C-alpha cells in the first residue's frame, strides 16, 4: 500500500468514526434517550466544532518549532479514542443531566484531540498529494466512509423497533475502533515541514495576525456556512418521530450522501472550491425549506430531507477544505488554517449561545433564521477570489 492509498484508507476510517459519533445524529439521539435537557442538545454541534477549532491558533504557533507533524496527529487520535470510551461509560452508568454533563465534557476533550489532528493532517495531505488532486482524494475517502457507514446503518433501519440505548452505545464503541484503525493505517507515514526561519522570526509571528483581506473574507463566508451543520440537530428535534426511530435512518442518509456526492464535490472543488460552496449552499437552503414546508409524520420524508442536507454539508466541507489547502503553501498554509479555524470556533460558540436561548424568545422555528443566514453566505461567496 503506497502513501496515497494509506491516506485515503486512513481518512475513510476517520470519517467513518466522525459519522458514527456525529454531533448531528448519534449524540443527539443518545442525549434524548438518556433524558438529558434539550438545551444540552443544542450545544452539541457548537462544542464539537468550536472545540476542534478554537485551539488551532495556539497549536499553529507551537508547530513553528515542531516539524514532525505526524507525531501530533497520532497524539490527537489517541485523545479522541479516550474521549469516546468516556462517552460509552457515561451512557452506561448515568442518566438525565448527569450523563449529559459527562458526555458534553468528553465531547470537549474529543474536540481538542480532533483540533490537533485537523491542523496537522493538512500538512500530511499536502505532503502526499499535489495541488489539483487533493479534493479528489478527499472525495474518495468520504465515499469509502459512506459505504462503510451504510453497512452499519442499513441493517438498523430495518430493525429500528429494537433500537435503544445499547445500540446507540455500540455505535460510539464502533467509532472508537474506527479511530484505532485510522491510527494503525497511517502509522508508517511520516511528515516533516520546514520550519527554518519561522520559529525565531518575530516578524513572521506578527504577520500571523495580519493576513491580507482575502483571509478575513474567507473567515466571514465560512463562518456563515457553519449553519449547514448547526441546523442538522433541528431536523431531529422538530420531527414528530422518536430519536431512536430516526437515528438509523439519519445515519444511513448521512452515509449515502457522503458515498454518492463526495467524488463529485471533490472534482468540483479541484476545479473551483468557491463554486462548490455556492452550489452546496443552495442545496442546504433547499433542505431547510423542505423541513419548514413539509410537516410530514413520515420518517422517510424526514430521512430524505436530512439526506439532502447531508449532501450539501459534504459539499461545504469539501469546498472550504480544498480552498484552504490551495490558497497558501507550507507553514503559511498551516497558520492560515489555524487562524481561520480559531475564528470559526468563536463564531460557532456565539451562534451556539444564540440558538440555545432564541427558541424561548421567538414564536417561530429558528430554522427560518438559519436558512436566511445561509442565503447571505451564498451571496457573500462573490467576495472570495479564485484559489487556483
């Protein structure tokens, strides 16, 4: 197995773990089943995403004196595995708000581990794959992970009557195993980044906070596109069906979306990551409008709408990852990713706090507001210059 094959296989296993312990599907269903307060559910996505993003500016600075990026990536995977095991233990031993607090705390730790991985894997990907083929490799990994997740989720769809806490916990345990596989596959691969002249250069350290306007425009647009993830738990919360009924269908929908659309999004991102963001944003808006307009009791209609949203979110993720990979090189790329990710972390926390209190203050669904923000995000993509 060559390094490109190892990268695709490892990314696929990692994405499988992400899908199985998703803050948009599995964790909301777990908290609902355990009887945790509803406000905790609205914090899952912000904690999951912001926790993985906020520390990256600090990590980016520390990496100036650490050229061996693979060692940090490996440590991050181990931390995520430990956090998954804590979630399993909390679900088996506690209920209600106690279980909710422990799971949220473990999610914070998991997100910190993912933060180190998210930043350093960009260097590994860039070292193995050249510009113009990175989006395709990401697409192949997402497709493979979608196939693997479908193999887990589809049987659960047809036996949803037997769904309960044990099955949901088993999904988290399977995610832990997938993380271990992620680590083992990429273990032989090493990546070193030239940090000469960076770690001791105060001018470079100053420029870390003084990017050109393109970077700030990218942060703004990406900050609004986070609603493609933030809106996901509301598809389950606003459904008339139970969480245990919806979870296997949502997992299958999310996996099918990754399997069917990732290669297309990858190819489109290699052509234009900006166009990818625009098109995926339109699809996300269509999914949200469907949720608002079709007040159906059918779990299949709910599953179809979540599939459309998942297709859109796959496009958003692929587009913004490819854009950040291609717009800068080397340590400059590392620090660009770190700065933008930390900024998005703060944005996610702000939106998370807003949407935790907003439902009690308005008489309509917050999905209307999220849809409007996505429309604004699509319009603002015209500010982004071509990255190719």
